[in-house]
C-alpha cells in the first residue's frame, strides 16, 4: 500500500511540475529593449535605440516590453538563432515576435523563432 501511495504521489508531483514548466507558441508585440539599461534606469524608446543596439550586440540580455508594461526575456532558439540575432538590429524599435513562451519562478522567456519589425 505504501508503494502505491508513493507511486501516486510521485506521479502527481511529476504532473504538477509539467504545469509549472508549461510553454506555448505565441506571438507578442512590443519594444525590443536591452534589459541592462531598462531595468535599472528605465531606458527605452527612440532616444535610447542606439545604446540598446550596442548593448544587445555586445551581449547584454534582450527583452520585449509589451504594451501592458510586461517585460519578457528573449532567448535564442538553440536549433536556429537567426531570428534572435536579427532582433538585435531593431533594438529600441517595435516588433511582433513569435516563439515558444515559458515561465518559471515568475520569469517569462520567449524563445524567438521569428519576428516582424513594426512599420
């Protein structure tokens, strides 16, 4: 009986962990920001675009600031990072970004698969 309870508990724990690490394919719009300037200083927008481009091209983390103020960390797809690299050229500008969204510990990460610069 104890083994059955242990098995049920482990199965419930595994299923619960699957919900915590749930991820979805989504498209989101907003400004491409460099996290290193945005979080401590609030730097964003056209006035900060050249700095944002320089920062992300030099390895600073990149994010998406959505219209509702949510910041989503952007990550390169391990299989093909071309779209992520392309976003660096439009840092400080707006885009629609598609990819795989996951959340853990309050951190949202969008693994970038494609993007379209806003016109």
